């Protein structure tokens, strides 16, 4: 029974050593290849991990007895292992103090660790030269300098980072710490390294002296030595697992977001395969079988691991695409437009909830956007589990106008824009699982947010068009009935009366007695009929001014102010930028018509509603044609206040219609309150 226990301990020690070699090598290469190599933490962490892999590589060779103890190769491995054993803890101390969040402590600790590392190198390689490996294992007594110098050095490198990480910190500093969620994993890793140091100290002071020289070592002492080695390496394995969790989930050491949740981000799978693979290789190495079978079984294990990784990648991709399914399916716009649903943002809220809850697994989020359709400039938003205590984040400035910005430890913000400029921002809270967002998730979030706003804008535009179409149909029906009634009840009787009077005039003229009073009555009746018919024609027709096509937008607007609205205002101030005039002449005729009728509607609204119910109130109009990022027309009055919607049944298309038409050509229409009273309408044409 004891024989099998000894074999299990021996195989376990080999497996743990090989496990540490594989994980440290994989993690070190991942940090250096995917991390920001301009950062000190990335360089120190990556180099420290690779040095650790080099140490356990030599350690695996020694405990597997594959190195000739009496040759020169063993001394090379021996000295390299000791050099790495001195330098690797130093890099660990430097990297971990970078995440302690205390720059003042980091400076003096860095000096202490640097001085201690140089002292150890000088002491072990110059002052007290290390013996060769064979001299060490055959020495009658151990040199005290090794134990009494190296163990306190490990204490400095492993215990001081733990004290710094466990140190209580101010709440304000903690909230600004970008690695706050990674700190528990770093504390766990530091604790495991500390336990490994304690176990190593016990081994160095109690077990190793009894095992030297090796020819006097008993089976119990050999068992204790291998078991102690397995315990020390096991604590280090746990530390590596906790550190890898912080590296791949919270961007520790890499100092940048991961590109995506690909192969190298599945830390649990990597650890699982490393455990199985290390134990499998250790068993094969110690099994009494031919080497070809070991090679074949190892290759089979590698192929199976690669196939499992590909399978997990396929499954995760399918799950991710399933979570994005709401964004690639039909929005059912036709059904919603035909129903009288008062909630115009229901579909957008459902899409935003699917994005945050399913695709990103965010704790909370907020989508801010400007309501530019329908003449509104107010700030609108769609929330997902947003709390009142986060409202202050909505006012924080962004560090980048085109990329993701970090507002604090838990929140990311992305500026949303289109051809007209900034239209809002997306703010994401932390993930439910405590991980950091990777680059792919942030790209999906920004693309889906823009898709949501596009869907919302398209739905609003279509809803406005459908609403106006319904309104126009009803207006046409009402207008048709009114016109029939006017023609039948008023115009036709007047014309009939005029015809009768003309007939009476003809009969009287034959007698030589002209009744001039009847002639006046006939003329008056025909004049009234003509005016009524002309008014009906004007109501049914909205002809494009001739000057708009011949002389441009500015001349057409000036003509409308001089003729159509000559008596509507007490004073009109008209400001024209010559550059804007020339730019307006280059606009396509359709765009000029849309802008002209929108401005005409704004002027008509000011004239009709600016005085309110006070007919004697003075009303002034300010109008400016400006040039900038796009053609801009500002129409303001000093009336009673703004009025966005026309009364049902009134003529005129209304600001909602013209706002929708401007959106078609890439422009906007907004209505604002003037600081001194009155209303201001801003028409912005799209940039060329």
C-alpha cells in the first residue's frame, strides 16, 4: 500500500510541476502578445510569468530524473533555476504593487524589492557562490546562507503585495480604481503565494536538512520531500489560476481590453485541459509501456483538446448569435404602423433590453438621443434597470468624440453620431459576472445602439408620414365636401342670379332703357363668385414660386416676405449671408422646395399664432440665412410662445410634415423658445 502511495505522490509532483509549466508559459505569452507592451505592468508581469515557466521547466526535468546528476547539464539547469527563483518573485512584487492603487507605497516598495533582488543576486552568485547540484545533494550540511537569505527575500516579494492589496482604501479612490473587481482575485493569488512561501520555508528549514546528503535519506524522508514539493507547487498552481482569472476577465497585466471571447479567454477550459493533460503525461511517463504508445496517446489527447476548443467556440458563437437574433429579424414595422399604438418606442426598448440583458449581460445601461423628428430638441432616453444614483454620469464629458470612453470603474460611454453630427450616447454599466467588456462586445453594443436609433428614426418618420397621410385624406374629404357645398349653395346661385340679371339687361336694352343698378348687381355677383372660386383654387393648390427656380431660395423667401406676409408683421428683419445665398443657388430644386415650404410654414405659424388672442399686439419677425456646416435658416418672433401643431382642419402642411420632409433630404427642423420671449424655428439643411 505504501508503495502505491509513494508512486501517487511522485506522479502528482510531476503533474503539478508540468501543470505550472504549461499554465505559466501560456499565460506569459498571452500577456506579452495581447497586452500593451508600453506599460510597465505588462512587461513585468509577462516576463515574470515566462521566468516562472522556465523555473518549473527545470524543476520538471529534475524531479523526473531525466538530467544526468553527474553531468554538466544538471549544473546549468540548477543555476538557471536559482537565478529565475530570485528574479521571478521580484517581477511578481513589481506587477502586483502596480495594482495596489497606492503610488506612494509603490515607490518605496519598488526600491526595497529592487535592492533586495540585487543583494540576493550578489550574495548567491558572488559572495556565497552556489554549490553545484551534486555538491548540494551530497553535502554533509547545508550552507546556512541559502536558507537564511532566500526565505526572507521571498517574504518581502510575496507578503508585502498581500499587505498592500488588503490595505483599506478611501471610497473615492476605490471608485476610480479600474481594477477594483480584479482585486479579490489578486488577493487570492497573493495569499496562495504567501502560503507557498510558508510551505517552502518549512521544507527548507525542516525537511531538506534531514534529506541531505541524499545517500542517508530514508523512504519516509523522500516521501516527505516529494509531498512538500507537491504542496508548494500546488499553492503556486492555485495562485496561477486566480491570477489567470484576473488577467483574462479583468484585463490585469494586459492593460487593454481583450479582442473577443475567443479561445484564449476560456480560462476554465484552459485550466481543465492543463490539469488533464499534465496528469495524463505524468502517468504515461511513469507507465511501463513502449514510448510509441505514449506519443500516440499524447497526440490523441492534444487532438481531442483542440476539437473540444473548436466545439466550444462553435457553441458560444451560436449562443451569441441567438442573443443577437432580435437585431437581425423583422421589426414588423408594417403591422405597428397600421395599429394605433401610442407607444412609439416599444420596439426600440425591446431591442435595447435584448442588447443589455442577453447580448452584453450588463447590470444597467442608458441610451440617450436627441429627438430631432417632429421639431423637438428635447433629450430622450431609453433605460435598462437604470438607477437614480447614476444620473450624474449622464452629464460627464467623454474623453473621445469617436470611441469608447471610461466614465468610472463601472461605466463605459460611446458617442453616437450620424451625418448630421452627434445625436446621443450609450452608457453601459458593469457586467453581471464581474468581467470586463471585451472589444467585440463593445463593438456589438455600439453597432446595435446605432441600429436601435436608426430603427426608431425610421419608425418615427414612417409613423409621421402615415399620420399625415391619414390627416391629408380626411382633409381632402372634408375639403371636397366643403367645396361642393360652397359651389352648390353659394357660387352657383350667385352665377345664376348674375345670368338672370344679364338677361334682364339684354331685354331692357332692347327697349332702350338701361337699368344701371341691375348692371352693378350683376357685376358684384360675378366678382364674388370669381373670388370664391379663386380662393378654392388657392386652397387646393400650393404652387412653387417662379423665383425659387429662377433666382434661388433666398430670392423666393424675400418675395414671400414682401408679398404673402406683407401685412402679417409690424417689422421684419432680414439678414442674408452672401455665401449662403450662393450656396442655396447650388441646391437641387427638390431640396430648395422642401426648405422653402418649411420656412414658409414657420413664417405662417408665427403670423397666425404669434399674437395669441391679442389682435393689437405688436409682432416682429427676425429671419436669417446663414452658412456653416450646412445651410441654416433661423426664423424667430417675439410673440406669445411656440405652437408646434396646426389646428385640425386648418390649411398648411404643419411643422411635423416639413420636419419629416427635411429628414428625407438629410436636414432637421427644430423649434425652440427664445430667451426674450417668443419662438424660434431653426431649419438646418444637410451638409454637402
